[in-house]
């Protein structure tokens, strides 16, 4: 049976509907950066989705071709994730999506090297007739975070964020969003097939103990 990151690492991908604190280790990602409204038809965000999934499935299916990856094992492609911010805005202003800045990512298995990634970018670009050169091999350690399972439309996320903030206040922590530590979402539902009120999204914020510099 293929390895499923959501099932094997439930503490990272399947939090409860109440806030919990987690320590996120180093992970590797395919990443595409961009700006603008993610709902724009044919826009930068939708193009990023095509690039991310083209590379992700090229790597997943590599064992059937000539490129062999050391340590490869069959796995389920992890869910789409996104880091979001807006210049000059504290938190997220959902009413002004045109000013969104984002890094969209899909997690890579640890066995994928930079050389394997570079091969996949070229292979996907050639086979899909899609310029994937903007994709990055991103390694990130988020560290101490609070997260929650948000059920419902994306525009209703502030209610879940408020629960996280209240929890942090009670536990002696505070949100630590900086240019290097961002609002993070993990998308567990297919928006094309799921009603907005049933969407499942992990919301994750970096945190620190109150009064600490880092």
C-alpha cells in the first residue's frame, strides 16, 4: 500500500477542531511563488497549480521510467498547501484578495534530492508542454506552531484564527508571523467537488512564548 503522509503524520495534517500546539520539523517542498487573487480564472495561482501537480506526479511516477531515485517508495501525493501574506497588512484581509502574496507548495518525500527535482522540472516541462522553470526546491523548518482544523468557506477562517489566538493567550504564547514565518494553510478538500460549508482546511500559525525574542 502506498505511503500516505496524511495518515502517517496525523499530528501535522489532521488536527482537531480545537487549537493544538505542534513542532514542525524540516520538510522539502515543490514551491511556486506569486501574487493576486487565487480565484482569478486563468490567473497566476491556477497556473501555479498546473506546475506544482505536473512536477509532483512526474516524481511520483518516476519509478516507471528511466530516472531512478535512490530510496524511492510508492506514496500518495501530499495535499496542496499555501503560505499567505499581504504587504502592510497584519493577518489576512480576505476582502481584498487581489493583494494576496503567496507561496503554493506540495510536500516532497525526503528521498527526493535537488538533482531529482531539477530532472522532474525539465521532464514535466517537456512532457506537459508547460514552462515549470519558476518552481523552487524549498526546504523549510516551521518549528513551534499552533494549528486547527477549519471546517467551512475560506472567508470564514477568521473565526478559527480567533480561537487559536484565544488559546495562545491562555497558554502563554503569542503568534509570531514574520516575513520568514507565515500564515499557512493545508487544503484537505477538493474545492471542485466539495460544498464550501464542508471544506476542510488546516490553519497553522507560527508561535513563540510571550516575551521571547524568537
